């Protein structure tokens, strides 16, 4: 059996995938898990690992759930007023 992939590594790969497809495709949580298992292999990543890695990303605020047209995983949006406040 190959070495297990760390939750941080799975989370980083998830984040990069969501970031790469931002505005083009919305991933459901289960789809992200399937993509990670396909990327790293079933012997190195489990569904439970993917759920835990996603939970870490959600708790840290790097990713959020979106509910428009069904549950999806997204990068947090910055509202217009918040952008203006950051530029001062």
C-alpha cells in the first residue's frame, strides 16, 4: 500500500482545483472528493480523508459553500464595499 496523502495536501489540491475553475464550473463536495481520489489513487485517499480536508478548508475560510442552483464549493466572494475599504 502506498503512503497516505496528508489532509493538508488533499486540501491544497482541492483549493487549486476550485480556484482554477472559478467562474467556469461549480464543484459539489462529492465531486471534489471523487476528483481527489482519481488524482491521488484509491489506495492513498479515502472519502473520509476528502471530507476532513474539505472541513479544514471551510473552517479556515479558504473555501465556502454556495447555494445558488444547488450546494457547491466556492472561493469566498469579496463584496464591492469590502473591496473599496481595502484599497484605502
